[in-house]
């Protein structure tokens, strides 16, 4: 959030793609995030691993903001609500692109809310 604030960002765009069961199809940021991690000097295997040819997130991976944004959009698209709580972001616009077979590509725009989240 500090980096976004430094550049006065107002919105974040996330691209995700999944099948009708909510499984990644690796077209969007779920496939690119590993390169982002490598560029930042992080070890992608700290966030999950490949199981039976598919990426499986671990507890550290599912705690990342990018995962939460992708999963939030997936859940809202497939079931109309999400179990994910986003701290500094609110959904501004989701746009499902044309279906490709059973794949659902989704562009997600989140508005950044810089106020501190409510303390419990």
C-alpha cells in the first residue's frame, strides 16, 4: 500500500481467468505473478508448488493481496459473493470477457482506499 500511495495510484487492475469450477487456467495474473515474484527477488516456491501439473497455493500464497483480489473476483463472479475480506481495496468494476470454452477471463478494477481498516 505504501508503494501505491507513493505514486498516488487510485485503482489497481487485476486480470484473472478460471474455469466454471473456479480453477485457475493460468492466462492471467495467476500465471504471471511468479515472474513478478522472481523480479522482486522472491522465491515463488515459498507461496505454493506445482501439484499434478497445476499450481497449488499454500498458506503464505493465499495471504497475498494478489491472490485475494483474484479469488474475490472469482467468488463474486461464480457465486455472487465472496468470503475474502479486502483491507485497502473495493471492487469498482468486473468485466468478464468472451468465454473461451469453459474458461472465464475476467478484468477486475479495484479502487484503492487508503484509510486504515477498522480495528476490531
